[in-house]
């Protein structure tokens, strides 16, 4: 039952590497993906940027738990987890294919938690030179702020927001 709730490693963060090897000191571009259209456009843009700049690409998929998880039925939590696991598998396959076709070294990171915190910490740990994310499509983010807005305010690295 790989990828299901019965899998003891289902909630562990993972790292996969695809494409050619590059010097770890090479420039690093970090892209945050979550499966949305804007995130996939951001990943495509980041691939092109990494290829043109002869950089390595770090793609981060963050599965964030829905608010009020303890109050939800267990079945809904299992369905949400299985959906995130399946989405990660599809994204990982797409990243592997693109890495091989474009000859770009790619590291795919799967993590669980708050997207802003995870992207910020991963970018700092990997010494990212640029962070690329998709623009939020949620109306509520105009008032509360999106992940992209929070990353820009952090001011640690240049942030490119792809519409």
C-alpha cells in the first residue's frame, strides 16, 4: 500500500534528484509547486531560468494540512492525504521527465506544513539565489496576504511571481 495512510513513511519529507550532476556551489533556483496552474507555470519558468543560467533547480512540493484537521472526519483526512500523495507522484514524474529533456539538475523536495515557512526555510538551507512561485488565485489572499507576498516581505532573496 505505497502512498496510503498505512504507509509509515507517508508523512515523511523526501528528497529526489534527477538530471545531470552539477557542482553543489552552482547557482540555485527554488520553485514552489502545489499543482495549481500558476504553480506549474512558475515551475516551467524556473526550468527555463535554470537552463539559461546553468543553475540547479530545487522544486519544493508542500502539502499543507487543512485548517481544523482535528475537527474533521478521519475519512476526509485520509482522502486529502491520498490526493496529496498522488499529486506529488505525478509532479515528481513530470519533473524527472523535464530534467532529462532539458539537462537541468533537479532536486524535488516533498514536505508537510505551512507553505511559507517551508519554502523560506528550504530556500535558506539551499542558499537559493532566486525563488519562483505562482501568483495566488484565491480571493482571500488580497486581504490576508499570499505565500508570494510573505516571501517578498522576507527579503532574503529575489522572488519572481509568475501569473
